[in-house]
């Protein structure tokens, strides 16, 4: 396995060799999460890919024409298609506003997805908008005006097929450039409607270098879906010009870094998914790869589940996000990786504070034996050139040795902390392509909690699967949810620290990237 150029000189050990490592005895608890199992059992019949109970109607509408007097002005798109449940629904629902991609076939090329959502009782409007002008900053206002014109028509005009049937709540959803628009102009649209959620499908930004951040504080939830075979938004090695120009960057930027809020975000990364699997057509217009119908089937399932959870408030659908339960009808050959961040959380560290390589967010001093562990905190893409992420993270390299201290990192609170109101420890982590990692093999370490009395819990294993890409291309992090009930024998009301132990003899050396050590309810 090749070492990526200039990626980890700071983490390289002076000697790289395999030797056994002696360590204290430990007990690994059974892999059970009683809280999760009870939750899933009570919602076992849910399958968001199945067609809903509603018949689906659709109609193409035309906005009233009002040509701009200036012949050089942008000609606004004036057409769209509404998908709706045919049977009468007594209670009006939110508008799902869908923005098509640039060059993906236009507003009528998403009927599979939109019809599925309408069968679930949602009102969906797929609108035509001037997506080809996204590279012209001077036309940004005209683009927003075009989309706003559709919103005003759908809510207020007498000829609107949805007038009186939609509430003031709205979901912004878009594919490719449409996904980028949904994210980048959320603040503007939130001024006229209550935007409950943003759904970005393989989002491509107008700001090509993605230096601008979009925290999305004008909404309460975000879903990003992205594929490993997406060549349009620089997601594969052939487009390595800017590795951060993907939905991972949008996910990293969104929400609040600290404390309890009501903002929840999720990301589903699907192996083999190309840029137009979201569309009705059968071929990726760039790679000429055929769209996989099983993957399209799963896409509409995750989107429906997200809407059921955040719009209809059906908590059972959280099993597909927070608990990462596979959708029952998912083809076993489909591989996915997920990230999840809760709104209510206690952040031990996310490496955004000053001196984040030395102290946690709570002021505790991070300790580790320098003889067997090296760490560095920086932007993920600077830590490793193949990273998708745009967030700060910690790179951790380790090597076991008989004659040196065991490789352990301790992340403490400054004072004892009561975690009795929380149920899970969440860690976001991924494998970094490096010769210290065994090619095409997972990595593994143990988490432990220490209380203020010095009592150490049992070890809880965390195994990072092999990435979707060969080691020479891209790396990414994913979320792991560890039940606090597995950390036995400690006083959960007096927690002092979380420690990570790289002592598994089957994984004697390696390098990983880590972020977000947090506690969820």
C-alpha cells in the first residue's frame, strides 16, 4: 500500500514492524443495545420503500407569464409539476419543493421519487428553475426570484393545484445543483416560509471552491445522500481537483457545534451510487454508467423515512438513521455508510476549540504515551489529501510494543460529569489510507469510560469497516453509537473521562481520523 504524498509525515513512527503487545486483561460485553432493540422491536414492520396507501395524481402547471421589460434580463422558468395524494386529506400538509439538477433532464425527470412521496401523503412540487445560471453571481437574485415565484404561486394563486392544501411549513429538496441551491439559499427562503428540513441529493455548489460555510440554522434537520461512484461533484479519484466539493462538506458545516439544540443531521453514503441514480433516466450522462434500480429503491426509502421522522413526527423511523438499521427490503449487496448528529447532545470534544490536540471542550487535558501514539489536529483535508471532509479532526497513529506503554488516549472532563440522562456515546471515525493500515482490512480499537473514583468500565469494541474505495483514493468518517449500558461497573453520575485503547493484538498498528466524541439521549 502506498503512502499518500505529504499526508502523514508527522504521524509516521521511526520503526514500522509487527510485534506482539501485552496488556491488562479485559472483558468485552455482549454486543447488545437493549434500548435500541426495544425501539426497533416496537417498529419492526416499517419499510419506507413500500408504496403508500394513497393514489397519486399529478399535474403540470404554468405560472402566469410576465415578461421582463429588459431584453437582457434572465428569462425566468415558469413551469412545474405537482404530485399529490388523490384522496382527500382533511389536514393540509407541508410543501415538498424539489429543485432539479443542471443537465439531469429537468423537472419532469424525478417522477419515481416524487410519486413515491405523494403515495405517502406528501405534496411535492418539482419546479423548473434557471439552474444553468448558477455560475453567474450577478444572477443569484434572479434565480431566487424564480424559485420564490413558484412558491408564491403554489400557495396563493387561484389556479394553483395546491392552494388551500399546503401549510406554511416547507421542505427544500434538490438534486445536484438543485441540492446546492437548497442549502445555499435556505436563509432567503426561510424568510417567507417555515423550512422544516433540507434534503440534498448529491449536492453541487455554486461556490466551486466551497470556502463559504452554510450552517443551516434556519431549519431543524438535514439529510444528505451521496454516492461513491459520483464523478460529477468531484467524488472520485478522476476528479481529485477539489476533494471537498461534495455533500460531506455540506454535512460537516451544518448545525451547531456545541450544546443542546433542535437541529439533527444525517448523511447516507452509498457504495456504487452514481450522479443520476436519483433521476428517472437510466444512464449517468457523464460516466455513462447505468442507474441501479435497487439503489434508486433505497434512495426513495431513506427520503420517505426522513420525512416521516421529521415532518410527520413518527419516531419509529429514527431506527434507519440514529440506529443505522438497514431498510428491510434493501438488497444485501448494497453497502452504505452513515453519519448522524443528534440535536440534544453533550460534546466532550469535536476538535474545534483552541489547543484541541491538548485539551477537550470541557477543559480536560488529553493524555497519551508519545512512544506508541502520535496525534495531530487540523482540517481533515489537510490531515489527509484523500479526505472528503471539511471539518477539523484528529488523526491518531499508533503502534503496539512489548517494551513501551500501551497505546491509549484519554479524553477527560475537567470535573466529574453526570451522564445519567444520556443513553449513548457517539464517535465519528474513519480509516486513513496509509501503509500503517493493513490493505483492504478493517481497523478496531476499544472504548472505555472512567469515573471520578478511578473505576474503569469494561471495554466496548469499535470496528471500522473497510472503506468503499481502494486505499489510494478517498477516506471518510462514519458514526458509531455505543450504548452507555455496555460500559459496566462505573458510576455514570460521576464520569471523569473517555479513553480509547489501541490494544487489540490483531490490529497492532494503524492510523485513523476521528471527530465528535459526544453523548446522546
